[in-house]
């Protein structure tokens, strides 16, 4: 009788299949070989896919290379700055150096080659540019660097976002009375004020006939050496001798505090993260400064800087606008249209873009970007940028930088979206051209409140310039120019300047080359700054 074959699951080795096995045996052997091949193939594919995913991120860096960015790019000594690194090798480590200070802070990139950390600007750092560098540990080499500009400390903003100067402390005119245990009648008390340690000390002076000193009790009416009133009924008191008037010392007047002078000027124009310029219309200096219809403007002028001898360049409006952004009037003498008076030259936006900074001009009433047609309160002659042919002929660039005023609120939502240079032209009513000074003052309060509440103003060093294009068509052509910001000396009154000086101040803050002869020969408004 034929023996049964052992099960393949037994612990004994199965016998070799016969040379001429059945079809079923051959099929089983083929299926087993196929399963083994599939498993081997699957494992190979998994290794091909998995190993690069584990190894390659550790070896490959961003094609653009390691980069550092700062927020903010300018900070005062002792302040903090966020350093962000991108494009580094995944999970790489190293340290940051501040100028020549090794291992100022350590960093560790994540799997994407990115890291972010906050550093403190060393106290005592000199004003100006410093290098923040990322350095690998071994071998030691600089992987990326970025420039940090150390600026003057900013003042603490008020709750409404404005930076108010600190008032000088005044000596109090009040004091606490220190007298005897039995106070003399008010009619006989003479108060003398003396200052001890800068604060008033008030004490009653001793009056003759009322005790011997401030620590002795006194009996009103008792006269030393004279008879007193009788205690017996019916007795008539003896008349008291008439006392001569008691000489009273003249109180020393309370010294009035000397007004604290503005801090001395640093003699330099600070680096600003953002510069805002607002241009009003056709009002002379004395039509604004001291005018009760402009309480807000005058409050800014009193609290910050006011150019008291500032002149427009010429008349009418347009050549003044061209001068403010181009450094020259380019021979324009009228309020001609952009098509009639094209300017084939450069303007401040070209310099700003060339320096890697952002800018945008906001025109109230303009219905579409780069408008050259008047209407809805918009006047093209108050938009100098559309007169510069190289700029206007680049349609995409012009549309990105010369925009309706309605876009300002959205751009102010964050410091990142706020341009470094912001130009604002109100419509012909709000700029005081067609409407009253009071109307323009109210509009400015609303517009600047939006600026002062923005993250860019609250967290970074910013400057606001408010000026007028020209006076009311006189030969003097003196206009008010107000400078607002934490770097501005409170109460500063300046020397002679003009529109070219304003442009030169912007250029000096950012190290930009002059555009034409007007700004090249003008002095920046250095004396305004701490």
C-alpha cells in the first residue's frame, strides 16, 4: 500500500518531488516561486523610494542657497529682532554672529532647512549697519549674512498710536502744613515756602504774641506781662494795651520751572523703516499755523517738528510736485496734463526700487491705477508720478505703484504689506484747495489716525511728513511743513528749507543718490532729529 506524503507544515524536510511529478505539483512550485519574486520586487521598490527620502534632505540645500531675513531690519540697541533662515541643509546646526562676536546665538534648522529665533541687539552697539551672519560649526564657514541697522531708541507710543513727547516735570505748588500742637488762627498764620531736594516744604512762621515756637502751645489773646480778664462776676476787664502790628516776612515766590529745551540734534538723518508723505494744497504758513480752524495740525506742530522757514519752489502746483519727487521742475511752468508735459527722467520711486525697497502712491478720488484724467475730486496735476514717461509707459509697474487711496487701509494691515515709502494725495476738497482749512484738518486727523494705529508705525521706526505744495500764490511762498515721529525732536523749529530739502531727507535716510540738481544741492533736514 502506498504511503501518504508528509504535510509541508511538518517539522521534517519534505521529500524531493519526483522527477515526473503531477501537474498540480508543478503548478504549486511555480506559484511559490512567483510569490517569492513579487515579495523581493516589492521590497526593492520600497528601498528605492524610502532611502532617498531619508538621506537626500540631509544632503541637499535650497538651490538658492542659505538666506537670512530680519524683522525688523532696523532696531535700537537692546531691542529684539527676529532672524529667519531658509535654504539651509536639513537639520543642520550652527551659530549666529553679530559683527565679530562669535557664537552670539545658536540655530538648528528643521527638516525643511528653516529656522527662526529672536536675538537681542547688543547694548552699546554703534548706530549704523552691522552684519548678522549664520556660521556652520565644522568646518567653520559663513553660510549667509544680512545687514541690521542699529537706530535711535523709539519713544513709547501713546494708546492712540501716536508718539507724544514726555512733558517736563513741574514743581508742585502745594505742600503739607507742619505746625504747632495748637494751630494759630488763620489770620495770624504766615506760610513760607522753601525747596528741599526740589520739592516745596511748607511751614507756618511764628507770630509774635502767639507762643514761643512751632512746638509750644499758645493761648490766643494772652499778652505776656499784661493783665488777663477777671474771673469774678461783674468784674470789668481792664483794657488791653494796643499792640503794634506784627511785622510779617514777605513769602519767597515759588520758583517757576525753566522749560526743558528740546534735545540736541544728532546732526544726522536716521534710518527709517517707513516714510509717509502727505501733500496739502495752496495755504500759506500763517493760514495754517495758529489758525483755530486747524486744531489737529497745530497740536502736531506743537508736539513734534515744524519747519518755520520752509518755501515752495515756484507757482503753480504741478512744478512743485515734480520738484518734490524728481529734484527739478524740468522746465514745467503750468498745470499741464501728463500727455502735454511728459518728463523723460527719473523720480524717487526709481531710486527706492533700485535699493530693494518698496513704495506706493495713493491718490484719493482716482478711479483706476495710473489715472491721467481728472474727475471725482482727483486732479492729475497733483499726481507727479504719472508725468514721468519711463514709469508711466511701463503699464504693469505703474499699476502696481500708483493706486487709488482706497487701497491704503488694506496695505496698512501689517508691517510687511506697508510700503517703505508712502505718498498720499488727498482729493481737491480734503487737501484744502477747494474746501476750508477745517475740512482739511478733519481729514488729516482721520488719515493719520489710520497710520498711527498701523503695525508699521507702532512696531518700526517711521516718519510722517505733512507739507503744502505752495502758498496762496504770493511771492513769499512760505508753507508749513510738519514732521512727526519718535525720532523727531519735540518742539523743534528749523532753519531755511524747501521742497528739495524734503526729497534730500528721504534720500539721505536710505543712502540714495540725488536725482537732479535741486536735491543734489539741498541740505537734508538733519536738525529735526534727536
